[in-house]
């Protein structure tokens, strides 16, 4: 039996909360049904350029983010001041009823304080002049069924806001320090995949996993720090400028050029550990109280990431890295449980490059530390499919020379809030 759906025009005024300066304002909000459809048209007026998101309330209760996703028009992006129109395909999203209390909640976010989730659409590939950027209030608000859809593991890159705060960095065997991250920043929900690398670069590194069915959604490997940020000796030290189609322009510079976000980078050592821990102080970021991570099979790490003893390899015969399925070596990103901030594969799968030069002793207590000014190796974090559990701890730090490439090392992207 088809449900009777009652559509009601509603008004709301709402803005994001940010600085002391005047906030963008939304007015004249109206919602009505497009005749003969279950599509709702929402119109509004915007006082100044802002990022716009949409919510729907009924009976004074907000509908879940995951049922307000089929949106088009002036929404989920930066919108210029003036009249705006949003279309919500409620028929595709939701089979419930809207009664007389229903209203559209149009929120304007200052462009220097975006919502919690930013998505770069790299579908058009290396030849695109620019990449579209979309904004969402949560991971649940992502269209196409949410962040686990392969579109977000190949064609789009999802960034999650990490709230500022303080934490205990390190572990007992190397020392611990109190660190403060003074500003919110965004971190890639997934490690960058082979598909995303190909979209941005237009080519693939040599020696990567070539399993036809899964290669595009497994983490890219065999990329050096220099491939990502540039090498002084090669004459294109960071930050790179100029044409983003030259082979000399590193991955992160291309992403900066095509998205318009000038703070895209690798995370610092401290940012990486802070994002990994997500408020925990335990061996792994699940919060389980594992005192150590030694031994072979580790019950705390098994649900969190790929490492040597849960499929990485058997410790005797290395897998055929070129052709192996995801049951060996690297796994499809997002195959294990996320941490409390929605980040996947912070333990295992591949080691991740960080921005800092490596130092053998922990730095002193600090705010926004960036590591030494010189060195010979760069920090790597998170452990990988080849390593045992003890090398996949939240506080474990590895390193390698900037030109090193490895089938067990990749990276994820971060971005500071401007």
C-alpha cells in the first residue's frame, strides 16, 4: 500500500557559529512540493557568500542525516549571496510522512569554518582544471549510501574535521609528552587509494597491487615523501607552484591547485597521533586496555587493521604482491572498524608518511609541534600489513629517507582550517 505523504511549506532561519564578525544570514526560507513528484523545492535568500547545508525537521525532531542526501542545487557547496534553490528528492531518500510541523533547516556556514566533512571530487582526473568540493554536516550525510560506497574510495576523497585539543603523545618505551593541537584540522577518512592517486596523477606507481577487482580501492603504495611534497634536490621544493600538469609537480601540490585549498598537506607527527588516538590513551585506538601489543595474533588489533598475523602474510612466504587479493597484503580501505572520529586504517594496512623529520627522542611538551628543522629521515606512522602488532600501536614511530618507496607504505591527506 502506498503511503499518503503530506508536504508542508515551512520557514526557518539558521546560521553556523564561528567568529565575532557578522555571520552569513539565511532568510525567506520556503519549502513546497514539486507537482506530481516527491521532490521538495526549498528556496532561500543568503546575505553573503557561505557554505549551505540542509536539514529537515518534523514534529520538532530532525530527520537523520542519512535520509536527507539526494540533494541538488545551491546546497552542500559554497554559494554566492542572493537567492538560492535546493531540490530534495525525498522519494529516493525517505518513505516517511511530513506533517504540518515539517520545516526545512537551511544552515549557512562561514567559508572559514566549514562543516565537519569536506569531499574532493577527483572523478574528472588529472586533466581537470579544478575539482568540485562538497560539504556535509556528518559522514552519515554523504549521498550514495554513505562513506563505505566505493565512490569514496576511488573517485572522491573524504576529509573529516578533527577537533582541537590536548593529548598524551608517545608510549612508555620512548617516553610520553603532553601536546596541544590548537586548531581544528581535517584528516582523510581513508588512506589515499590507487584509484584516487590515478585520478589526480594520471598514472600509477610501478610495482603496486594489480588485482583487477580491488586494486583501485586499496591503498596506493610505492610512493615516496618526495613524490608527495617534492624534493629540494629535484628543484621543486614545497610548496610547488605553477602548472599542475607537469610531472615535476608532486601529488599534494596538484590537489592544492585543483581544489583551491592551500593548506592541503601531510599531517605532522603530532597531528597524526592525535587523530589516531581520538581521545584514547591505550595501545590501540579502540580504547581496549591492552597493556602490550607483543606476540603474534593480537585480539585487540584484529578488528582495527591489517597486520602480519590477520592476513598480511604468514611470516614464512611473502604474498605475490602484484596479484594478491585483499585477503593478503593490503586490504580494501575501510575494511576494519573506524576510530571514534570516523577514521579508518590508522592501525596497519600501510605505514603513512608524516611531514616531520624524525628524531630518536620525544620532543618536549609543546603546542602544534612540527619536529626538527633538519634530518635524514621522515616520520612514518601506523604500522602496516607486513609488521607485527607492536609496530602498529598508536604511539609507535618509524621513519625512512624521503626518497624511499615501499609496497607497505602509503599516506593520507590532512588540511588545516583556514
